[in-house]
């Protein structure tokens, strides 16, 4: 009867949990998990080789396996893999730096870029691109990831994005406090002269600081493109007694005086059962006012360019209907 396979040391699992489940071969060797033991763990499915010199512990690390936001996990994992492959002295730049800084909206299908503090060359691979860029005098560290200053990273990344993504990313950086007004101005300066910077120049002015999610940013951009920009973001709706009934992602004043509230249901909190019931109750309260209309969109609909804008446009630009005369309706029945 074969001996049971020894588990990974607890201290090594702790390290892996802080690196999105990834470990270097050097880290394994330092904890006594040598080549032979790694081979047995790989054969048993406890470890998985993901790149040269890097193994994945997700099969063994519960804290890493359970991810509340899978896409955020995928992005962070990519940046960790890139930094572990690049080794000491590497600093995330561009989109990778924005992910490390906590900015949302970066497309999850991206190859992270890093640069070395000493400016040396490095070999790129399918998992990491080595750049030689000006890192400035400052770099930061968050949850173990080293990255260039966010203003510089925005200036590097935005000119290479498409418009919808760029606006959403700038919105996120502002809302999450990664950059302030002065930092945004610096980011624009860092972008100047880069390939794509002329095309991207108007996008900086299209961002706002109170867009609470990437989906809200995408929906707002859709409405602007459709010629119906929202009158208010994070619109509050009050009942006749002045009590706050709810808050919508976007608000539009209609020609007949009613308020159109647009709600974006993401794949996170709104999809939880309790939240669905709360949203339904809130929606009933709002509609019961009589002066409120509600349109709700899923994250799949928001990600489709033009879908939200055209739907909102069809309501906002609809001619106001005259009020129905109940006496006239009664006469018709007779």
C-alpha cells in the first residue's frame, strides 16, 4: 500500500495564498519541497506547473481557490505570475500596474508588462512582456506586488485601449482614490506623445469621479454616444414623506416630468438571492410612486456596445403622451 502523499507545509501555503496561489521553485526548495516531492505532488494533482519555475497550489490552497471576484482574481494572478517570472527588481507597469493598484476595468485577457529598476533588458514570454520605460523616482507595493506610480501607469495604458475601456478605467482610478485631480492631470501629461495619445486625448474629459463600477461607466458611455447623457449619476429617489426609497445608477428626466432610473445588475452583489429580493422590493416601491420608470440591464447587456444607449434613447426621446381622461374612457364603453 503506497504511503499517503505529504501535504504542503503550512508556511508554504501561507506564502502561496499571498501570491494568488503561485509559488516559485526556489520558494518550494526553501521549504523542503524538493524536485522529487514536487513531481509526486504534480502527479497527484496537488500542484500544477504553469510556467518555467512556477507551480500552482490552488488545488491545495482553499483561501486561493475560493475567489469572490473571479475576474479580479484572474487579473491579479496574471500580474503575480509576471512578477515571479521576471524576478527581483521588477516593477509592474501599464495595465499590470493599474491592476496592482486596485483599479478595475482592465480587460482580463492581457499580458502583463514589467520593467526593471536598473533598466536592464529581459526576455519576454507568453506570460510577461519586459519593457524599458522610465519608472520615475517612485514605485509602490500593495499586497506584495511592486508597481510604478498609478499616474504614470494610466499615461502608459490609456492610449493603447479602446475608448469604452479607457473611460471605465479612468473612472475607476478616480472613484477608488487611486488618482486625484492633480494625479489625473499628471497622467494626461505622461500620455502625451505616446502612440495613440492624440486619439485618446478627449477621453480624459469624458471620465467622471462618481461612477461606482465599470459597468456603470460602460452604460454611461453608451448613453452619451446615443445622444442621451444621464442627467444624474447615483440618483436618489424619495417618497412623498421625504424618505429615501432607493438610489439608481443613472437618472434621466423625461419630457412628461417622470424620472427614468437605470439600474445595472452586475454579476456580484445583485445576483445574490437576498439582494434580488431587496432590489425587487425597492423597485416596487419606486414604481408605486407613479412618476418613476425603471430600466434594468444585466452585465452581459452592458458589455454589448450600443445596447443600453439605444434602449434608453427609445424611452427618453419618446413623445410625451397626454394624460388619459377617465370620463372619455367611460363614454367609449357606453
